C-alpha cells in the first residue's frame, strides 16, 4: 500500500499548523473465546437454578404447539399425496383400458384377414400391417402421454409438499420449541425423503414405459407372424393349436407335429374303413383324401424346415443338425397302404373284375410306397440343404475368432506402447510443472526470462515427442495389415474342404432306406401321370430337383466368389485399422491442443509474473519516493517555519511599531509635556515585556501544534511503512513475493524507516532552533525600544538619539 502523507505538511504554508489532531482510542471487546473460558471456569457441581411453574407451563405449551404443527404437516402432506395418488390411479385405469381396446383392435385386424377364404395377398398384407402400425403408434402415444401426465402430477406433488413445508416451517420457527438449527436438520431430512420418493416414482414410470413397449413389441411380432402364416394359407385355429407352440417351444412342437399327423391319418383311416364304397367315385374320393394327407405331410416337413431355417438365421451360434426331418412319422406312413387296400378290395368284389382290380391294386399300392420314399427323399434333401447352409453360415466362425485374436494382440501391443508413452509424457509433465512453479516464483525479470527460455525449449521437444509417439502408435497398429494374407490362406483352405465335402450332383438322389422292404412298382404309361397319386409324387420329385439345382447353384456361386475373399479380407482389415487409427489421431489432436494450451499458459504465467514484478517495483518506488521526499522537504520547511510578523503569532511587531510611533509623537510635542511623557513612558515600560511574553506564548503554542502535526505525519509514514512490510507475503504464505524479492523489499523499507527516524530527530532539533531564532529576533527588536523608554523616562537627550537609531533599524528590518 502506497503511503499518502497528510496534505497539511505537503506545502510550506503556515496555515496548515492550525489543524487540530485528534487521537482515537480503540477499546477491545470480549469475544467468544472469553465466553467459552467463562463457561469452562464453572465448577463441576454447578447446576442451573430451577425454574418456577410459569416457565414449566410455558415450555409445555410450546411443546404442545410444536406437536400440533407437526401433526398438521402430516395431515396436509397426506391430503396432497392422496389427491395425487387418486389422479395417477385414474390415469392408470384409462391407460389400461386404452391398451385393452388397442389390443382388441389388432386382434380384429387379424380375424378380418383370417375370414377370407383365399390366401392373404401382398396388398392385403401391407394394408393389415399398416393398420397394425397405426395402432402401435397410437398405443405409444398413449403411453408417452401417460408418462408425461404422471411426471406432471409428481411435480405437482412436490410443489404442494414444498408449500406445506414452507408454511409450517415458519409456524415452527414462531413456536420456538426447537432451535432453528434443529428445525433445519429436521426439514432437510423430510425434504430428502420427499425427493427420494419423487425420484422413485419417476423411475417407476420409466420402467413401466419400458415394460409396456416390450409388451407392444412382442404383440407386434405375434401379429406379423400370424399375417405371415395367413399368407402361407394356415388358418387361425390351426395356428392357435400348433404354430405358436412350434415357434416358442421347439421340442414340444415336434411331438405335437407327430401326434397331429398321426391323428389325421388314424381318423381318416377309421372313416374310410367303416364306409362302404359303392362305386369308383368313392375310390376317387379316397384317393383324393390320400393325396391331401400326403400334401399335409409335405407341408409339415416344410414347416419344420422353415422353423429350423429361422433359428439358423436368428442365431448362428452352433453347428446343429436337423434330426426331426429324418423321422417324419415312419410308423404312421404305413397307414397309406391301409387307406387304399380296403376300398380296392371292395371295388374288386363289386365289379367282379379280378384281374383289373389286382392290377389297379398293385399300381396304387406301388404309388403309396413311392409316396413313402418321396417323403424320405424330400426330408433327406431338406436335411442336406440345411446342413450346407448351416456349415456355410459357420465357415466364418473360426476366421472371425482368429481375426479377433489377432486384433486383440494388436490392440494389446498398441496399449502397451501407449502406456510407455504416457509414462514418458508424465515425466515431462512433472518436469514442466516444476519449471512452471519456478517461473511463478521468479524474483526478478532477468531470472524470469532465464527460466522462461528453457521451458519453451522443453515444450518444443515435447511437441516433437508427441509426433514421434503418434507415428510409432500408428505404425504398431498398421502391423495388423500383415495378418490378412495368412488369414485369407487359412480361410481359403477351409472353403476348399467345404467344397470337397459338399460336391455338386447331377440328378435327384434316392438313397433313403425305408423301414420295410418295398417292391418295385410296375411301369406306367404317360397317361397314368395325370392320375392324382402319380401327379402328387411328380410334384415332390420336381421340388427335390429344384432343391438339387439350388444346391448346385449355391455351390457354384460360392466357388466363384472365393476369388474375391482375399481382397475383402484386406479391405475389412484396412477398415478396422482406419477405425482404430481414428482414436489414435484424436488422441494426438488432444495432445496437441493441450500442448498449445500449455504453451499459452506458460506465456500467460510469464506475463503475469512480469506484471507482478513491475507492479511491486512501481509500488515500492512510489512508497520510497514519498518517504524520501518527506525526509528532504521537512527540514527545509521547519527551518523556514513562520516569520516574526506572521499572522499565526501574536502581533508583536505591530505592537512595537505602534508604541514606537506613540513615543515619537510624545517626543515631537512642542512644547513637550513632561508629565504626560513620563506617564506614557512608564506605561510603555510595563507593556513592552508583556508583549514579549505574549509573543513567546503564541510561539510556543504554534510550535507545539506544529510539532504534533509533524509527529502525526511521521507516525503515518511509520504506519504506512509497517503496513507495507506486513503486506509482503511469500508464495508459501499465500502472497505473491519471492524470497529474494521479499528480502530486497524489506531491506529497502528498513533503510527508509531508519532514515525517517533520523529525519524526525533532525526536524525536531531544527524546530527548536527556529524557535530560538524567532525569540532572539523578538528580543533584538524589543531591547532598543526598552532603552528609549528608560532614557525618555529619565528625561535625558540620549533617549532621542536612541529613538532615532531604533527607527532606522526598524526601517532596515
């Protein structure tokens, strides 16, 4: 703090000494420590004085009032909670009703589509899905609306409870049963519990929304599945009995398929066994039923295959083989023969055409056996197709695992390199922090620059290290590009093994072994292919041929695409490297940004410390300039302090002039009046010493005031100097002074203080000398007049001469 000496001594004017200095006396006040000491000084057996019944009743009344207000709080909060809970209950009931209605609307869409006799077309399927999606969006809007309104009600609950607590808190404060601190603690606990309850309710609404959305998604999946089955021609009742079970519980679905198929065949057999065939039309009807049963069996085979394919598509996590396709109810397929034997025998008895009936029986029986074999062949074909797809789908598993291991090894190497680089950079950071601390505590500008230059060099080297580290990390990551060549060779070898295992075939194989021996069917002409049984068998054979052609096309396409595998693996590896290098580039960018910030921070710290040093120097220079200016000025001002005719003193000179003029008038009288002259001279002889005494008294008073003013100025200078020294705090003390800087500043202030004390003594001595000079001057003016008065009083002529001499001296002065 710069000192500011009083303006009363800044100028040499004499009027400045008229100011009166008032001393302020500071009184110390007792603090909390004294109170604690007083309490601690109480004896151990001290007890407070017992209060009377009035105070007891008053305290009891306050406790009752406090309990009453507390009960009011519980009642009011219960009312608020009951109101909000009722509103939330109504919202929940409305939401539940809307969800039920929405689900009914979705079911109506499915039932409407199921009532159509023909298959569900693509247009109808799209329209149904559009309606279902609209209902889905409507339900989502209702859920979001419920959540929004529920959160608003929870906010309303919080506002209501806050109002209740605010009002009752003021009531409890006015009651005064508990201290404000205890009340605040109590209400803080209440507020905390309320906030926890509000957060719990909000979280419950979020969980409810998630559950409702999951339920909606599951419902949409069921609706889409139902529409897909309607598009395949499966009725609603059939789906409810069998398809849902097939999707959800696969093992139970196999049993249900077997039982369903067996039941169909048994029921059909029983009906046909007990019916009487009158003519060939009944045989045609029986054959039609057999064909329908055959088609149902084929459909079941395809359904099971479709389910397995869905499982394969959804989760390629294991190599599983279809076993159920190999067991297409072998024991029940023999019912085909029973279904046809009874009507054929009945037909042969009625028509009495034994030869023709036998031939018809053999042909039809052979067709049934062929139907058996076609079912086995179709099952094996589908099983083989599934095996190919499953194996092909899992061909990449080993490659993906090998790639994952290679990527993991590469990332471990990169992470190890990053760890070592971070350790090096951390060591540089520690070194930089030490240098920054030295820069912050630099004692002068020269030392500051000496510390700043190495820091800049260190930062430049750090930037180069960052570049080298980034390049080495990217290089270590690029080493992963050496793996794709080896990985592609291994993968191509696995592809070759796959192609060797599943070779292409030219026709439809028929190597399925039947559970019983079957005879070779007799030859049929081309016209017999139009009969129902051969035509159904031919359709199955065409399907097998299509499956075989598809397999050959798949293997051919697979083999033709193997050529592009190495390039694709290289591109995938490059893409992986590019994705990981992005984070490394980002890491380098962050380092460079922090490095630039660090460089700016170093410059800012240098500028700030330089500004502090300059401020300290300017402040010290201003302080010392003020002190030394005071030291140089005060002795000169004191030596020239006041004049004998100054208005601050008693008008001593004017009184002497007046007396001198009066003496001249007395002496110049013509004729002189001796008696009057003698009386006046006697009066002047008494008055002149009195004037001298009054002058001395006024001089002493002015000098005393002036001395007090000087002492006050010196005291202000001392206080300012001490305050300046007290404000010198080093960095360890929370200040902004370095050690050497503080020593230098303290030495300069100590020297200025010592010089100030010397100046104070010299100034007081000069003031004393000035007083002596003024008194001597007053005596030199008084003595000639006193001599004249004495001589005139004696009546000698010597007085006239002395008077003339006195006049001449006065004029000179």
